[in-house]
C-alpha cells in the first residue's frame, strides 16, 4: 500500500485515493517547515506548486510532487502510479 500526502482541501482526490486502496494523509501548509515530513510518503499531491508553498527548490527529496490543479481524481491516481513505479 502506498502512502500519499494530500493537501487539505483536496477532499475528492483524497476520498478517491482512499477508495482505490492508498493510505492517505492530509497535510496543510504549516507542515512545510519540516523538510523531512514528505520523505515518508510515496507521493505528495497538492495545489499551487507554482506558489512554492513547500520550498521545493531547496528540498532534496525523491518523493514526487504532483500538481493536482485541473486534474480529475482519476488523473491524479494515474500520475501517482506512473511516477511511483519502482
């Protein structure tokens, strides 16, 4: 089972991923202060990556960050599957 961090407010995506068998953890922007927070996840789904709410350019992580803006829950799931193949 993959562990996915989903930004609070993306309820439809979180619900869809849970129903698809993923373990979903909601996070908010206050958790960005811990750069290690995202290392425990197989993927991070969020809105507004262009806003750089996570300080992503300075975070060294192999965890894929997925910009959900304009995507259906099914498209987010497919992106997770494509980007987390090992």
